[in-house]
C-alpha cells in the first residue's frame, strides 16, 4: 500500500477521502488530511568503523480539525478506510466539546523495514566514499582524536487534502552529508564541523567535494586548537557571510513565527509596521529557492510555497503563518505551516531565512574596523524569544586589527539582544551565503537553511573561553 492507495474492494479512493473529510469537518471550521510515506537511508562511519547502516520505511496519516481556534489532531499508521473513518469521527466529536488543543494517537510505535532505497551498487559506492573521506580527515594530524562522517537521504511522498478545497501532492527529497572532527592538545579539545545539504541530489557536492568537506572540518579543529583565548569586552564584530545563520535564525527568525508572536512569547509581538532593525536590513524567508535545504513546493497544509518579506528596510512587515494562526488573524496564510511527520500537527516554521545582501564589498567592511573580532563560523547558543537576549558561540573566529584579519582565537561568545543588534548594524555586504541545519521546536525537527551577507555590528559584548 502506498500513499493515496488502499484495498480496491474497500471504496473508491476519491470518494473515500471525501467521506473521511466530511466526517472530520462535521464539527470543525477547517479539516485536513495529511498522508505521508517516507523512505530513508542513514550511513554513519565513526572512528574508522561503519557504525550505522539503516534503511527504513514509515507511512501514516494525520487528521486535523480546527474549531474556534483550537486544534484536534489524530494520527495512525494503520491505514484502511474503516479505521480512518472511525478516527475522523472521533476527532470531530472531540473538536466539538474540547476547549484545549488535543492529540489522539492511533499509531503502532513501530517502523516497518523497507528495501534499501538506493541500489546496492550505489550503496557500496557511498560507503567507500565515506570511508575515503574519513581517512582524509584522520590524515590531517596526529592530534585528531575522533572523526565522524554521516550521509542521510530521506524521500517523502506527501498528499494533502483540506476542506478549503486544497489538494496537493509532492515528493520531497533531503540529502545531508557532514564531517565532524575532534582534535586534542594538552587536554584541550576543539571540534570542527562542516555540513552540506540540499533538496536536489545532483547539487549535493557541487559547492564542495566530499574531500574538501573533510579537510575543512579537520583544519577548523586544528586551527582552533592552536588559537589563543578570545578577547573579552565590548567591541566591533564582523560576521562573515560564511558564518552560518545562527544569528538570523535564532535571534530573529523564531520570534517572527506567528504562534510565538501572537501568544506574546516574542520580542517582536505587536510590532507590525514598526522599525525593528537598521534601514539596511531586509529579512526574507523563501521556501521557493531551488535546491536549498529548507525548500518545498507546498507547505505541510497544502499551501503553495511563497517568498515572504518579514522585515523590509528595518520595518517589520509580517510574521510566518500557518492556517491556524492566519485564521485567528482573519488573514491568508503565507505557506509556512510545517511538521516533522504525519505524527505532528503543522505549526509556523522557517524554511530558508536570510538577510538580503546590501551594496558594500566585504573587504570594505573588514577595513572599516580598527580593532575587533571577525567571526567566520558560528556555533550553537541560546535565545530568549520573549526579550530577545541571546548568547552564541563562535566556532571559528579571528582578531581584527587595523582593517585586516589577524590571528585565530578560540572560545568566543557573542552576548546581546536581537532587536538592539539588528538596529545597530551599520554595514551590509553585497555577498550572501547559506548554512544548513535541522531546527527543533515543540518537539518537531524540520530541515532549514539560514543565510546572511557579511555584516558589521559596531558594538557587542564578546565573552571569553567557555
């Protein structure tokens, strides 16, 4: 049985979906059906051993009813017509009487194993590639203590039908490849991490070869191992376009998701039309970018993907909406309802979020700083979406001295406030690069990418070794 198929003797497919949707919509303002079949392959080699070779298939259906602003949701991996009708009727009845968001689980906690989605010859080639890449990383220095190489491919076939008249079908492919290297000297450990990801299989190694990814991860770990401790205090910081989107994603993006903003859990709540950033700053979320890790043709509510300008010349224009929060506001959704799988209800999420490039060459931005910090690669961190305060790690950073990039430093952290930092930016580069990631929210993980040009923050607190 595959997506949008069941036993021929049960009922005509189209008539069946209409019946299920009718039962679900009975006591609801809106109802939809999300049908997903996913095949995945994961290969992990760590410390010169093939640690993981897993292939799996998962299929199920999620049913949702929205009534008076509340969501009733159920899911099952027992896909037959009578079971889905029973689930739809139960959810509809619950939607009528429930005054809280409610989730009903009718799924077996099992994943059926599937045939490997890649041909055996392709799989052997991938294993050889991973082992070759791992060998390159190990060969960079005797100081290297750990190397991990991961390849993951996920293909999901998704069908969505809703009481609004939407019907969409899409095959989503996500490919992830990364190398992580740990180096050690005199008891000090440093990690180098370099990922790539795409939704287009032909694009995976176009920007960097697997060998270059291994070298990059190893060299970052080794370089930071020899680096001096980072300076501390308030100083200018230049964020490279290669730094990744930690700043834009964490300090800005989550606060612009409609659920957080409309529930008062965002520093950007009730600020539509207000100046929230420097006039040099325009922030965009665009799931239509070809091949980007967060891209899709339809969101997980069947709404066509669309480019959304969130902040334009410093002015907050809108939030990222799904159907639930758009209905609460009496507006149209902008196609940002996403979910991890059929087990989850859709919530407002980012896709490919970035600061639009400006007009200044990156070298001019660097030359403008007499003394400060140049961050080439950001790491993780924490942000309080309610007040905008954040602490982020810099995985690769250098001193800026007299307009030039100087010696590497390690252990730097950036401490600040999202809106204050946005308003303070004085230079925006004419370059743009994206980093990839897997974003977690409300227990759900979705693939995203984040990007920015080179930017100058004239003053921000830099913390030392952590």
